[in-house]
C-alpha cells in the first residue's frame, strides 16, 4: 500500500470513529440524557472554576467600591536649627572622647539656616462628604504642609482637625465636591480567616490593592500605641500603606492599616490594623469636640495565669485581676478591692487586662456601667460611674535576712527606709534588698526596692514575719505575693519547678 493510500485509510478510520461517536451522542440526546455542555457545567473542575470566578468577582466589586474613597497623603515637616545658632545636634560630653576633635563635626552635617525639609508619604480614607479623612497620626505628625491626592487625580491642601497619639489616629479635612465616602464596617464581627483587602500607596504606587485574610484579632502588647486592639492580617502592607483602609468583601472599612512586623522594612506577612470600632469612636470624638475623652476606672489591673487564678480559688484564666485601687477613684467608690477578678464589663465578658482597659477608655465619662467580679468564691455585681482620664495619668500596671528558696534578701521597712524609697509613713512590710539572678524571685520580676505587703491572704509586717510565712508554704504548690512598687500594688506568683 502506498503512503497516500495509508493516509487515506487513516483518515477514513478517523472519520468512521467520529461518525460512530456522533451516532452515540445523537442516541444520548434522543434518549433525553444530559448534553455535553450540561456535563461540563457539573464537573468538579467546572465547579471549582466557578467558585474561583465568584471570589474574583467579589474582590473586583470590593476594590471598585473602596478605591474612590482612598487618598494619598504627602506631608512636609520643617526641621529648624536649634536656639543660639546651633546648627547640628550637640554631642554629650561623655561621648566626645570617642571622637577626634573635629570628626563628629565632619560626620554630622550642619542644619541649613533655613532648616531642613522632611517629607513623608502615607494613605488615608474619606469618611464623609464634608471632606473628613482618617489616617494615622504618625503620617502627619509634625507636618507644616499636608497635600491629599484624590482618586480622580485632584491634589488638595488638607488641614488637621485633630489627632490622637494614644491610638495613632488623626482626622484631616479637605474642601472639595464630589467626594465618595467609605462605609465603616463592624470590626467586631470579623472572624479569623475572613478575606480582606488593603488599599494604599506603598512605595509611592498609588491605589495599590492587596488581598489576604484576617490572621488574628485583638493583638495587644505590640508596643506601638497606648491603646492596642489590632487586627492582624497577611494582606501585603508596606511603607506608604499607613493610614489606608483594610476592607471586607463588601467594601466596608474594618480597619486602618498602621504597621508591619518586619526585619527588613518590607512586607513579611504580618501587618496590623486599628479596628473600625476604635476608629469610629476616635473619629467621632475628634470631629465633635476636637479631642478624645477617655473613661477612667482607677484600678491597676493585670492578667491571670493558672497559678494566680488557682490561688484565688478562681477556675479560669479568663478574667482581669485588680492589683490595686486608686484612692478616691470610681473603683474605690464602687467598693472594688485589690484581689477582685473582673469577669464582665457592661455585659461583655472580659478575657484580659488590655480588653478591660480599652473598654473603660471607650466609655464616656459619667456613664454608669455594670461590672461583675469574683471575690471570696462568689460572683458579685456592682454599678460603677466611670470618671474621666486625665492626659497625664498612668493606668497600666506592667507588676537583709534571706529567703534562699526564693532567691530574695529582705529587711523590715523602717520609717527612714520608707522615706528614702517613697513609701507612705506608717507603711509596713518587707523590703527586697537583693534578687539572685535566675532565682524564682528573678523569674517573677521582683526587684530591689519592691515592698512585700502580703503573702497569700496574710499581711506581712516585717522581714521576720515574711520569712516565717515562707517556711510554712509549699513552694511546689506556689505562693502569691502582694508587692508594692512605684505607688502601685500588683500580685506575683512564685512556684518551684517540679
């Protein structure tokens, strides 16, 4: 058979196969079975593709909704020469000996007579048709000029309405028509794993949208602000994103992007946003009164661990332990005492000290709230009228004979020692004079100068009394000390390793 003949045979065989296949399809169609299109639509791959397309469409819609509300913020801060004609930073005398006579002057440039300009870049989000814009305080701090670039390309001068350094939030205002305000969503309803988008101006790339999920909620002790309740996200946030919105798939603002955890200065998968619940309170206060008024309880509080909770006969670590009560404060007037464990505040369960502190701060001064606390094995309820926190008040409680097993040396507090250490006249207790490195006392954070005023529920009036009480305790079960430092009391739990 010639080559052409073989090709013809092959073609014929193929055509025969097609004809047979077509006949089979006709039979299926005539019998009322599913069409090829119908089969393709119900296949697992088609379903997965449909799901992906739906998610992509949700991202598209959220981005279209929020982008007209997002702005770029450029600020200019002028650094002026210091008084008396000094035009470079002064080096302390104790460090000058490490430099040659003129080395420091050559290494550190002079500040020009007209001053230096420091330029900053950040993001913001329009929250009202009146031109109010929310951003981070650190984006505009110290700025003498602030320009805002809108989605449509207009660049406008902005004025600062007010700023709150304790939450790192600020409110700006521009005069313009045709603004598109964003909707503030409910950050409290967010759940870990929810999709979110971050929009801003990273590295001067305006209107950049990145996607990720909510990695965690209620992050505190990050060390960025006084009041922390951050949303953690893995949506890419980089320098320039600060002040921009974090939004849900409905295009609602659920947070203001504030910071990243990074060893390089760039994105490493951990970003932090201020929740919209806090943003709403701060924004409304600044717009209404120009400042933020915060509630005050007048109690120094701390978290519970298993040992501390057990020592009070409390069956959970969810709660907030009152370490000390400020005299003539709302807490004292309501009858709260050191050792009380707050379990609910205004109807909401309290899990840790940071949460309670944030809730109290967000309560308008003068408001009466209901608090539930645990004392002497019983839950009790009290009404507290919240006071107003003054700006300079500090409300965070961050906690020689020898007690060898604790690694402590102590002495009885005398009137002279009390005056030297700043304790009240008539105060009694055992003063810590030495803490052995690596000891139980050291690991618990005790320091020389701490005053031990109680062991368990028993008061401590002298070093001898303290040492006697320690000998009567079983360290494998742990002991609870009440310690006074810098005018505040806190609880410390010491337990030997098994």
